[in-house]
C-alpha cells in the first residue's frame, strides 16, 4: 500500500491510496508548461525530506543555521563578500554576505542583468522561539545548581518541560590580540526543566501556565555533586584567573568547563556568549507511512532550507541563470520572532543597502529606484495547518491541509503583505510546475500573526506575497509538518526564480 499525493493546476489536491509498490506509485507536483511533467515518487519526496532533516538538526541556533547555509553555498560555487569591502558584482556570478553571523543574504546575478533590472527575492528567518542563557546565569536553589534563562519570542513554554536540553550558540573569545567568534554545541543533555508532580498541583490538566521567570529555570546539577566534582568545577584547577571576566560569579563553573572543553580554550579567554537552549532529540520522519516530520524549529528553518536549495538548484549548469535579466536572491534574517527590529533584522536597512550596492552605477543614478517596481518577494514563513482536534479554530473555507501544497496567506489588515496582484503572479508561476496552492485567512474572532512581508513591503515599496508550508504545533519545542511540503515548496521556489521575469513582463497594472 502506497500513498500518493496528486496536485492539479487548479490548486486543489487529494491524497489517494493504491495497491502496489513504492516504485509504481507516483506523486505529481509539477506542471504542464515544462518540457516534461514532473512525476515524483514517494522515494523522491522522502529523500528531499531526509536531506532537510540534516539541515534542521545542524541548525541548533541562528549562528549554526548561517554556518550551514554558508557551507552549502561555498560548495555550490558562491563567493563570500564582506560588507566592509568594495564589491565588484558581475553578471552570471553568485555571491553571499552575512551580518552578525545570524543573517545571511545570497544572490545570483542573471547573465542578462543590467542596473535597473528587477530582483527576484525570497525572504525567511533563521530564528525560532527558545530559551536563552542570561548574561549572569548562575542560580542556586534548594541544593540545585540552575541556569538563568530569558524567553526569546512567543514559545509554547509548557512544551519545554521534561525535555533533554542542551546549549548551543556562539562564544566570543580572545586569542592573542584578536577577538574571535566560535560556534559551540554541546551534543548531549545537560539541562532539564522538571514538571511539578500532579500530587502537588491537582489542577494542572485543567490549567497550566508556568511563570516564565520562576518556573522555566533549568536544572544543571546538584550543588553537592558540583562540590565533589573538583576537576570540573574547581576554579583554580580550571585555570580561571581572579580577574577573569567570566568568573564563577556569573556562570556556574560546570558550564564554563563544558564550553572550554568544546572550544579547547581557557576560561579566561571567554569574553561573552550568545547561547540558546535546544532539545537534544533530533528531528525525524514519523507516522505509519513516515509522511510527517517531527522536529524543532520547523518555523522557520523549513522555509530557509527550501529557499536555499531553490537558489542553488536554479543556478545549475542546466538552469536559466545565464538568460535571466534579474538578480535571484534569498534573504534569511534573524530576530523575526521578536519583531525584526535589529541591525540584522528585516526592519533594518540591510536589504536596501544590498540592493543599492548591486544596482549602483555612475551611468544610472536612479537604478535602484527603477529596480524596485520590477522586483517581487516571496515572504516565506510557515502556515497553520488545520488541526483535527481544533477544527473550529479555522474558518470553514480556509483550512490548509498536509500534502496539498504551500499556503498563500492573506489578511486585509496587512498582517500579511499578499495582494490580488502578488497572489496572481505566484499562481501563474505555480501553474507552470503544477504545484498546488492553498489559501489561509484567519477567522474574524482570532488574532492574526505577521511576518517579515509587511515590513519589507512598506519599507521598500516592494511587491510581496506571504507563503508558507502547513504545519502543526507552531512554536512548540517539537513541531509537525508533512514530508511532501519540502519538495513542493522547493519546486515552487525554484520555478519562481526561473519564471518570474517572464510572468512579470506580462503583468499590466500600473
């Protein structure tokens, strides 16, 4: 028995089951305008999903996400740029630049590009709700050594209880005369936030709302064991100088020992750190037919991965980059979960600065201004799939389902940036590769979330459509989506890079 997913050009799709081997059953995610219809096997869907799992499990912090993107871009022949350097941008070449090592922008210049031509952009974000280690994290309570944390973003914090947690992020060290960034990921469980027994809170199943300051403090060790383990925690034996910036007054020496062991540095070399808590359980395929992805940070590493793979794939030798008049670009920002208001967030000048630097030419002083109305962005962020246990949370006509394609998100109050024009453009592109599309609008009695879409649309005057793959349990420590979403979204994004200039040239609005 094999499940196949079929999506028609009309944007609808249905899940059908048939007898036969996996090899015989096919999933159709592609379009009639191609020279050959894209017929995709279940194996291809799961292969794409498994490759995404590698990316997801490596992206334990925004810094690790950028590191993984950078590695894949370099392997694909992209050249790294520095914001501080002069750029000599040339057609038919590929580049990327990072900021704060938590935001990355990659772009491929079309072979027919001229200053003033448009940009084909896909935007997403590298951050996810999590707990972050405080600058002074050392806490002790009733014989337990604990680590003080701060809530980052709007997480479902109850899901962080009773999980095997660790730390990951970056540490700034002093190596000789240099200040260097080092990434760190302790790959085994070191922290735990235990629940209070039901016997001591009989109403926990009726109402559980933890106090974020008091109840979300993870346990690192017992103070008794900390005293016994002299090798790990003895300050003098560890080599921490009396005037060390990171003295044991700021952080437990056990934490410093773990970091130093990972980084192979001395404690006095550590100047500062940005550390996230992360679940040690890896993302996996699940369900009776392995059609689901169970894992952390699906919002929004799913979109980051699909955008990255689409950009790289669209630049293959057999691709259309050499004939493209546009610049193909992905912008993966940090700090979306807290409003994007940072130097590396979507609300910063970063996007405009990069677009201006690419457009800049002494021969055309208005090249940037000319390029904006020719440009278009897909704001890629996950969408809310209908939940079988909470069907009433979705409006009847807008209930995104698994396997039925990416979701166009619309909100008349501009919480999403989609318009009839930007939706029509994407629908036309999707029809070329026969990727089904779904629609989502919130109920009038339910608040609507938002994305980077409205921010970039309003700041740049850019045409934007909000799109995302459907998922469940958004902002939980463990989220759920479907395997077919990876290949469907990547196929759509790759088609966007290939088809947008042609579709845009046929558009008559302003």
